[in-house]
């Protein structure tokens, strides 16, 4: 009673109680091949789709900004990747992210917590690539002033400064210095 494309493995064994045990395994090669090809197709489709999504430049950063609850997405002109809020950092540390600036100036300042003493301040240029809204920034922060007392809590502030000197799009990131 074998059908084409099937293998029937039979094993008969007498159990401990003298009962006869019959084991049969049937494999349909056509169905197995079909499911295998379908599984590979779905795997490659999903992995390629994931890569396409990650290639979309602003997607990751917008999701990151949303997950950090920094406000409404359309108003986020500063998207910080490193460091995350509450992260422990070692001196010197890096600040990395993307910014959509109006006059290509992004101000980074580091303040002591809880006193608010200014430990570091610098304005950096951020230029987006042609045809893109966000420009990358990466800045190594070295604090020369004495650190605050233990647990060395600091607040990193990033904002855009207009030509009139007003601040906008303030992003604050509390971190601990080790």
C-alpha cells in the first residue's frame, strides 16, 4: 500500500507485557519539499524586509526618539542615540545622534546634578547630507572641571540655538559618570 513519494518505516516490537507494538512513519517528499521551500521563502522575505526598513535612514532614529518619550515625533529635531537616559558613562564619553538644524548649530552642555553648575558647553556644526533632513553628529566630551560628588550624576542638554540666542528643542539626558 505504498504511494509514490512516501517511505513507510515499520517496526514491530513486543513490549514488556507481551503486547505487540507497531510503529509506522510516513514521509511525503512532495509535501516536505513544498513546506521547506515555503519556509525558506518566508525567512528570506522577512530578513530582506527588515534590512530595507533599517536602511531607511530616519526610521530607526524616529523609533528611538519615540521609545525614549521625548515628545511628539514631528517636533523632534534632535535625536540622541548614545548615551541613553540613565546610562553609566566613563570619561571621556561620546554623544552620538542626528539633528535637523536651522542654522547648522547644535549646542551641547553638561550640567552637574542637582546643583545645575555648568561643566561643559560647546556649539557644534551639523550638516545634513544632500537630500536628507537629518545630519549626523558625534562629539567626544571631556569634562575638565571637577566632577560632582558621588554618585557623579550629570545632565546632558542638547538644543538648537537661533541667531537671536533663544533655545529650542531642548533634549535632556541624565547619566551617571563612573
